[in-house]
C-alpha cells in the first residue's frame, strides 16, 4: 500500500469518526401545553388538567388550587391530573414546567392556563315569610288610601304565599367560600332611633 492509500484511508477514517463522534443535532419537539376543564368552577369543585410534555414535567401549581396537581401519563407525551379549586373566587393561572433536556430544547418551557372560580348562582327555593315580617296585606290600609301606582300589582297578589317559590336574598345566602357563616344584616325598624354600635 502506497502513501496515497494510507492518506486516503486516514481521511476516510477521520471522516467516519467525525460522523459518529459529532454532537447530535437537536431534535425538535413541540413546546409544552396545558388545558383545564372546566374553565369556570365553584369553590371546592374538581378541576381537571391535560398537559403535553416531551421531557420531565413538574406538578401543576396555582394559588387557585388547594394543592399541587400531579400529572400522570395518559399516553405518550400526554398527561392528566385532577385537583380541587380553592375556597376563594377570582381568576387564577395554573402552570407547569417541562424540561426537554439537551436533546429537546424546544420542548422546554412553562405552559400556563387560566381558570376562574365563581360563586354558584343563587337557587330558587320555596321560603316562608320570616316571623318578624309585616302581617299580611289585610292589616294594611285599603288600597284606596294609598297613592296610585301603575308599577305595583294589585294588593291581593302582593301578599306572600308560602307555596310560591322565591329567590333567597343574597344577604341571607351563605357567602361564597366561607361555609357556615352568614353576613349580619342591620335591620332598623321604621321610625326607630339609630343608637349605633349595637349588636
């Protein structure tokens, strides 16, 4: 083998070693994604997260959750987790971090999603008039002594009925997020002096 054969062999060996020993080109992967269902929840309601991550993931965290939500493999790079909404209302952001490592830098990042905790709408329930309320309309002066009003229905239909459904006033309903406590509503009889500071 001549000098040309040795040089050609060495060149081929160097080129082959360069192919095998060269750092790998970075593979591409999509950035992490996060979704929430439902997007509007009541305090204490279940919240479900779906995430995609091509790498190592963290738990989903948010001040609107009762604690971190662990993401479990559903299939491939798709993960799911189930949490519980915190006891206060407002809009919150939930997020998790995905680390694609040195081979998948495009997969690294933080995915964020927004959800809202709202008070449940008031429900209509049949209620009886409170015992401290005014007596039925029969003790009121006759309708002829009252000034005429086109916006009020006749006095016979304005009397409360225990069988009719009424919406509980917001002041009497439990405030959202503070179970067991009802707000104190100050009631002053008509014509009574206001002394202030009383309970």
